[in-house]
């Protein structure tokens, strides 16, 4: 009788164990479909070009290597038309309702802030590699950032001005959340250092005439000007300030190919704080990415390309980690949970990066100075 009872217990255990194993088996989709909402048209379409190139390069590499656990990855790219919030919302709804995506690579602050409530409601993982507004932090716990926020870049810029012994500051600022966040960080810091902010002038996205703002800055007689602008307006700001005879140091937070083209000769000597990607023999992945990007697209990648390439691999690794737990893992909330549980990922910049509790990855910020049209590395900045 004891043998029969033991056999029955063993059989029951096997049955329950088999049932549990079946329940925990991963429920795989035929394909992992993710989305990206980028500036594919409009005045800032340069960003969409480099970001989408890097995304496709990463997707192709992953699929050529057999996909993610044997399952192919696809990224459908939508257009927010250079930062228009309502276009971002429309794009997000299309990605969810038509393609049933579980993750979205997002860019630009206004559309990203606009889609954050949708990500919360629908459980969509957001990976931001371009938006810089401090308002993005806390907008949703479904979002992670591998791009330094504008406020951090502004702090790096004013710390550089302090090191150079500069005095009163004027500010030329993007009229949006990103610009506001730089002012909120940079101006109090500078005043605490015992200097004045003598002028703060705002520039609309897509502005073609900023003569009035520049004239007011010139009249304020600053010792230096903080350019809290991104492409292409930062190029216009540099050119107009110099054309109006403002010959004091200019320190900003971006310098791209578009900025170089618009500013022309007036960019010489301009300094800026930025994320910094440079391939290195010490980090083979960075070198492989840079070589593959240049071979395919005929130009060297900069940090925007690196960020979106890296984000595709973050997504792939998050999928692997979620899948290892089994069940219905192809879900944005479970992907976000997998990132929070183990926030350290390989970085194409070299080594690894770790997402902080606020969702922003710890990354290095560098200071550059334009010489002969090219940004030359000066130093790294540790933010205070």
C-alpha cells in the first residue's frame, strides 16, 4: 500500500510539474514587431535620416545572426514631422492599432511627451535616444533614455564657462520643454556663481528670422552667450550673433552637420557640450558599428546614430530576458520590468551603461570646440 501511495504521489508531482512547465513555456510571436517615431520629414529631417539608418542597420545585423532566439525583428518607422506632438500621437496609434507593436523607439520631446500617456495605458515600452527635455523624466515608467537630457548638457556648458572664467551670460533658447529645462538648470547655477543673466531670448522651432532676439542680446552686452538650441536653430543662432557683431564666446549644446552648414565660417571657436561617440580599438563593438555604418551610408556615425543603434540592441536584450521567464512575455510592461530588474546593458560607446532609477542611463558628457569646421574634443565633464 505504501508503495502504491508513493507511486501516486510521484505521478501527481510529475503531472503538476508538466503542467507548470507548459504554462511557463514562452508564448512566442511569429515576429517581434516594434515601432519608431522619428523626424522623417520637415525642417529637422536630418535626425530622422541618421536615426532610421542606425535602426535598420541594427535590425539587419540581428536578423542576419538568426534573430532574437530564432525569431525575426522588424521595426516600423513612422513620422512625427520634426517634432509635432499630434503627429506623434497619430503615429503611436497607427503602430499599436495596425501593427500591434509592444515597444517604440521615440525621439523629440514634444511628441514623446504626447505619447507617454498612451504608453502607460497600453503598456508600450518606450526607448528614447533623442528627446532631451527634463519633463521626460517621470512622464511614464514605461520609458528609458540613453540620451543625456538637455538640462545636463546645459549644466556641462555653464561649468565649462565657469572654468574659462566668463562673466555675465545671455541666453538664446529653444521655445519648448527642452529649452525651458536648460534655462531652469543653467540660469540658477550661473547666478549662484555670482554672475548675472542679462538677457533670455526665445526662438521658435523652424524660425527663419531671429534678428529681434539677437539685437536684444547684443544690447545686453553679455560676456558670453549660452545657445540652448538644437539643430538647425543653433546654426542660425551662431551665424546671426556673429553677423550682428556679438563677438563674445558662444557655448551651446549641439553641433551637427546641419548646424555646420548653416553657421558656416561663424562656427569657428564655438564650444558645445554633447554626448560623445567615438569608435575605439579598445571596444570592438564600437568599431564594428562605425565601420558598418560608414560602409553602408558613406559617412561616419555620430551619437544620434549610435543611440538608436544601441536602443535596438537594448530592446533585443530586454526581449531575451523577458522570454527567459516564459509565459506571455511579449508585452511592453514585462519588457520594462526586465530592464528595471537588471538595468545594465552592453553599450556601443564601450563597456556597459546602467539605467538609473529615473530611467536615464549614466553616460559621459564631453566639451568640444569647433576648429576648421569640425568639433574637436576638449575634455569630459563630470556634472555637479
